[in-house]
């Protein structure tokens, strides 16, 4: 839990995007709250959660993680959602091919609204290995082609989640100074 009078060296806004149901809210909850819930309430409007981490070099970063339930389609919401974002986590569901097919759409949105943002592609739900529909090679291939960071993760089993956020935040940090 956060301290009231916490101090930090940097504050980074990160938008978490991707199709509905891929696990955006679950990944944020896992990272900021170290928990997972099967009946997470749908996000209403735009919400954000924060988490403060200390990097290996000692810098303290406060991450502001922005989540929506799809309202970023609306121009007015999109403006406040994307404005000032220095990073983006682009999530698809490894058990659901159409969520992977939409990654290009989300990248275009990011390019339009926050072209400077560092992007981490995340293939979520790897715990559901027996119904996997998108191979790790496809994820990796897309990430390479578009120069994105890439991690597979499971918000449910906690695999890869910390790694995805910390890699993204450290990359933003190393590019910002
Ligand atoms: P969002 O719409 O992108 O925010 O997705 P949610 O976080 O609400 O998750 C959608 C559904 O997928 C929920 O039923 C979650 O419990 C489930 N879910 C999210 N992440 C995982 C995961 O890593 N593994 C499994 N098995 N289910 C997940
Ligand atoms: Mg959500």
C-alpha cells in the first residue's frame, strides 16, 4: 500500500490497451494489488491505479496505469486517456486469435495519440495452455517487426506480470534521460 507522503523521482503515465476481455484490468490488479479475481467488475469510464517501484539504479518511479472499458473510442475520452502517456501496454489474449488480430488497430491508435510512447506487447492468459490459439512465435514476430517490447504473462498465475511492467518502466526511464 502507498504511503501518504511518498516521494518519487519520476512519474510515468502508462495506458493499458487492447480488446475487451483480454485481461487489462486483471494485469493492473495483479501488479498493483498482488491479487487476481475472477469476478472483477467491469471498468466504468477511465480509471487509473498507481504503483511505486524502485529501479536497480535506485531511482523511484511512480507508475500511473490507465485502464478503460472501451470508451477511448470516443474522442473526448481518448484525449484524456492518451494525453501525456509515455508508455503503453498493448494486451492480447493468447487463447483468442481475434484479440491478436486487433493489435495493429491499437498500435495505430497509439501512433495517432501518443507517438512517443514506449510500447510493451503482452500476450496474456498463458495459464490456459491447453486452449492456446496464438503461438509465442507470432507474438514475438509482431513485436520484432514493429520494434515493441514483448512478454507473455498470466494475470491469474502471476507469471510475467511484474516482468512486463518493470521492463516497460525501466525502458521509459532509460529513454527519458
Ligand atoms: P479487460 O476487459 O481487458 O479489463 O479484462 P479483465 O481483466 O476484466 O478480464 C476478462 C476475463 O478474463 C475475466 O473473467 C478474468 O478473470 C479473465 N482473466 C484475466 N486474466 C486472466 C489470466 O491470466 N488467466 C485466466 N485464466 N483468466 C484471466
Ligand atoms: Mg477492464
